[in-house]
C-alpha cells in the first residue's frame, strides 16, 4: 500500500555562510481586492521544495480594467512572517505581514476604513528582491489590526501600524506587479 508521503520532495537545504542575506521588506506594498482577480494559479507541486510555494509568471490575472495599487510603507518597520498553526499532525500554514504606513493622514485612515474587512491579495518584496504574495483568490488576506498614533515625541513614528493575516501559505511570485489596468 502506497503512503501519502511517498511523493513528497526529499532534498538538501544547504546554505553558504558567505551568502549575504538581508532582513526586512521593501518600502512599497501592493494590494488588490480578491474580487478584482480573474484567476490566480496555485503552485505546481513537483519534486522540489520551491515548487510548493512558487507561482509562475503570469499566474495572477486581473479582471479587465482593474489594477494593483501600492502603499508606501516605513523603512525598517515591516515584517513578513510565515507561520504554522494547528495541532500536531494537523498543521496549517498562515501568513502575517506587519507594516507601518507613515503619517496619521486622512487618506490612511480612509484606506483602513475602506479595507478593514475586505479580502485582498498583497505583494511585497523582501530585502533580497523576492516578491512574496500574501493571500490568494480563495483565501484573501485581511486586516487583523490597525493602530494609529501621532507619536508623543519628535523621534516617535506617526502613522498606522497594520497587521494582515492570511490563512494561506506564503508564496513567491515569479512575475512582476504592474500598476497599469488589465486589458
């Protein structure tokens, strides 16, 4: 009798200590409501670990006339965290993204109000240039918390710290994000 684990990848996870690996995320975050997505490919699982979390270029197609939008986020105040949740033997993957939108501005407060319950797909590059996708068409990422502040002292940050959560695994997108409306 075949085991359900017979076809899982089995490969080395090597690392060279001389490789430079930078921490953090870029200062540009992209988002699109799931209702604007025509189709979104799932990773094509093959014999490699990477295949389990990679969406090929062209794998995210938006409805005609719809476009990704961007949010400028504060440098050194963002973090992407893929996590496991659930009981032993029944683990699931969850993705969290936390970032600070600088300035306690009306546009920022309006965005929070408009998207507080809207399922979206977000995309952000890490400091090494990999484009990560948070959420998918079926399980969009949602705002878990948003806390604004003016700051108290001149050295404090003013803005809104947002935490997104998606009950979906973190994927890498091999394509590009464009702000141009889909044809």
